[in-house]
């Protein structure tokens, strides 16, 4: 299945769109809304009920943002020579990874966060091709700062930026300070609003509590056994892809090895954030970007892809079965 997208004929794009539509159709009929409590926006006077009333429109916005994200990932992989110019596998990989369970295909802040993290990673990967990284670092950390407004623990990706700086040997102290300034700027703008409302100290204490609020257990009772099995199957695909790429590192150019190493550290950094701060299944969506990068590169790298094709056929059939089984249950309850 997935090897079909290792070429860039125009027909691949509508096929990828059809696959995305198939896995999202149940969410258009019956959709959920999840508001992230660990966010700066939860401290603002936001009319949540208004958003609930716009859920039909917002689910379409989420779908379109997912498609745009898939196209952006595809472009980044091509731009930094991680796949060839005709590869379109990331379109399907990202859509499937962000649609594995019905909770993912909902109105949630992580759809927006992933868009911001794509812009963030574009700046990080640019470090391997620029001599003066100040502009790239500031832009990347600024996008990370905005993403952190939607989910506070994302600020802990700052050390990952510094690791990427060290890997690309831009060790000037100015680069570390610029990255910190870019991350801080969105928070300064928000605190200007809090200061205007005379709530800066109170809201600041609440933000610090959010950053210290450790959660070591995801709410598995929100998932069915089949959904847990699907997520474990996704994990298996990611682990296999990671091991394959580790084995193929010696065949890559020095430029590609740098970028792959950065992507590996990005995967481990998001794993760290998830294990320490996440307690809701939607938080797993922060893995979708690094996973899509790594799995797509693996699909492009391996010569004999029959085994990977079988894995993706099983994944696709499992997602379709799970999404439409949930839809049938909802429809049955409506007509009782």
C-alpha cells in the first residue's frame, strides 16, 4: 500500500485525499471537542460554549488543517533531501497516524499545535544549511512559543533546540540566547494582556503550576481495547522504522545523518514530554509529526517494502473498522 506513494504522479494526491476523507467521514457525522486545560488560553475569558456551537464548522477546519499539515511535511522532506522529489508517502502516513482513533479526529488544540510544530521543525532543519542561524532559530523558537500557549509543556522542547544547535555546530552563545528570546516573546505578549487586566501575578502562578503539574498515567479508560491495540500497532511501526534507519545511517550522507539525528532527538523529546505531562489520549498527537518524518523516510529508504506495505494495510483496515464501528454505535443510539 504505502510503496504506491513512493512516486509523485498527480493521481497520488487525490488517492491520498480519498484515504483521508474515508477515515474522517465518521467525525463529520459525530464529532467531539476537547479543550486542553494546560494552556494559556484556559486562563483567558474564552467563551467555550460558543466554540461548542460552532463544532460543525470547526471539524471541517480540523480536517483541512490536517491535510495542509500533511502537504507541508511532504514539502519539508523533499526540501531537505530526506526523500526524493517525487515521494508522497508522508501524505498518507501523517493522515493515518493522526486518525488512528476517533479521539484524534476531533476538534482539539493539537491540530493547531501540529501546524505550529511543522513551522518549528522547518526552522530547526534549516540549521543544517545556513551559516548564520540567528533568523532560523528565532523563528523556530517563536513558533514553539506560540505552540506552548496551546499546551504549556511544549516549552520543554527548548533543550531540543539547543541539541540541534550543537549537532549543527552553531555553538555561539548568541544562538542559545536568541532561541530563548523567541520562545519567551509570545508569553510576554500574553502577559501584557494579563498586566492590563491586573491579573499578571495570579496568572503567572497558575502557569508555573501547569509547568510543574506532572502526570504519569494516561487515561486508558477512555479507550477501548481495540483502540489500545491500534496505538500499540502504531508504536510497533515507529520502532521498526527507527531501527531500520539506525541500521541505514552509514549509507547516508553527512548532511542527511545530521538531519536524521535531529529527528531522533525530536522523537525522544516529545516522548519525554508525553511521559511526564500527559494524561489524555489526544496528547499522543504530539508524536504524529516526528513519527511521520521517521516512518516516511524509512518507506523511502528500504528497497523491499512488502513487509511495510502489509503493516500499513493492516493499520488502514483497523482504523477504518474502528472509526465506522463507532459511527454505527452512535447512529444506533440516535435512532433508539
